[in-house]
C-alpha cells in the first residue's frame, strides 16, 4: 500500500534520525550492599529462563520479542513477534498501576 506523497515527504525527513535500540535478556533488583560484593567471577541470576523470548526496546519502549542468536562472533536477535500499539499501551498502563 502506497503512502500519499506529502506523507512520504514528511516521513523521509525522519528516516536518518538515530534511535536507541536495546535488547533486554533479563533483569535483577539488587541492594547496593550486594552489588558492592560482586567480583569478576560473580554470577547474577536474571528473572528469565533461557528459553524465554528477549525484549527489543526502542527508546525504552517494548516493541518486539525475539530469540538471541550468535552470528560468527557477535550476538544477534531474531524477531519473533512485533507488539501492536494496543499491546504496548496495555504494558505501559500495567507498569503505572503497579508502581
């Protein structure tokens, strides 16, 4: 489906703007006391299992879920699901009602 030319022109102004993309494989809440006890051999258990999807965030907003891959000597993400606008709004509203 083709976009109207005025919309394409406006969109083209944004296409070269960099955005911050973050891949989150898990998280952990720790007290400062416990953080200060960490050493180079420390292991931190995250809040996810190894077979759970990882989160892809754009400017801090969850937009997709995927799987972690290794490509040669680098990590990569394979997108498995892109969240709809409604799903993103529901996630944000749940975060604010919990906090």
